[in-house]
């Protein structure tokens, strides 16, 4: 080993190349570890539709819903309705012996259709949504918090008074925001995707949506989604189905079927399939990034220690060679 080191004429050159090697290794680790846009998009793994309407009966329900409301209702690339509410309503229709005719559109148009009796049932209602107050609601099909998705985490609810807030049309929080004197800070958009874009463009400071809907929407934005560092719970919303008229007999049938679906585990199975995989776990936020930073810090220390030891050995060896040369002379 000493003979090998003694043949190195410039200890500084060895240290330099070791440092270069370290930087190359670190760069390779960063490139491999940082998420790409493609990998973020791949996080949306679309569940398979397993509950389909039989459509073998003598009567038909006309059903409307939001076309951009993943994972509750949305149109697939082939324009086939999909989502939690779609399968839920299909299960209901099969049990109550109804055919189904789905139409997904904007929320404003869906509300207009139910009010004008062009549809019999509307999906994705929130009991607090004033735009559908004329409907009769079923028992809740799902309960979920409204969350403010922010670029910077707020310290308290009061911080919202200084922010421009994006909401989707028909958001069930409208009455709450009016009571809290926050409605003047709110701006409505047609879809949750529009809300996210408004924040990314700097038009708004945050957007508020049901937790799962916001999380799923962000997954399609790749690295831009990482800019949303804050999550703040605002209130709890109850999602229901609404019917066009206050038909107590039909509403009772829907509620009884939903109660049976809850008791036999059908609702739970649909929620585990469509909703739970996309719930945000605050304890996991940034964990992979933190692990990467710790790993690189440890690597830094190890490599720098190696460089220092190698450099010290080289310098000592050169000093010994110099002393030996003088003594020989």
C-alpha cells in the first residue's frame, strides 16, 4: 500500500478525483430518487368497475352527476361513467330493480337537470350545498372532511382571512364560509382541476375540496403537486344522493337499500376500493425526502472522512519521502 501511494506524485490530484467521484455518485442518487412527472401520474391506478347495472327491468332511473369528480364520478377515456357513486348507484338499481341511464356533465348543468325534472337522481350531493336544497337527500353515502390545500401550511383557520380561496361550484362549504365572513375571499370554479390550476398560476392562494377529491386531483399534476405543502381540516361534509321530488316512498326505499348495503359490507368494500387508497396520511408527508436527505448526509460524512484520511496519508507519505531524500543526500 505504501509503495502504491509513494508512486503518486500529486496528492492533491487524488483528493480532487475522489471528490469528483463523490459528486457523480450523489448526483446519480438524486436523479434516481426524485419523482418524475410520469411516476406521479402513475399513482392514479384506476380501479376496475365490478358492479354494473343489469338493465333488465321494466323501469328506468335517469341519473346525473359531475363529470370531473374523481374518485366519486368521472368519465373515462371511452366516456364510460366510472367511480364510487357510479358503482354505488348501480348496486342500488340492481337491488331495487331499476335500469340506469347515466349522464355526467358540469355540476351546474346536473343541478339544473334535477330541478327541471330531466333527471330522477343526482349523485355527489353535499347536504350543506344550497344549490340542491330543493332535493330530498338519502342517508349519507360517505362522510369526509373539507380540506384547504395550500402552498404554505397555515397556522390556524384565521389565516384564511388573508387568502384568496378557490372552490368548486356547488361546494357544500358555501353557507359555512358565509357565516364565517369568508365568502368574499372565495372564487368558484367549474372543476377541482380548475381550482388547482388557479393556485399554481398564482390567481389564488389555496383551494378547498373534499379531502379525497383534492388528493386525487393533485396526483395528475406531477411535480407541481409537491408545491402543495399544507393541509388544513375545515369541516366535515356528508355526501348523499338526491332525488328530484320529495317522494317519501322512493326515498325510503333508497335509504333501506343503503342501510342494507352498509350492514352487509357493500358500502365498506366500495369505499376501500375507490376512496381509502387516496386518503392523505400526514405522517407520511415528506418521509421519503427526509430519508433521502439523511442518507446523503451520512454519505457526505463517510466520503469526506475517506477523502481526509487519504489526503492525510498522502501528505504524510510525501513528507517522509522528502525527509528520506534529504538524509540520503
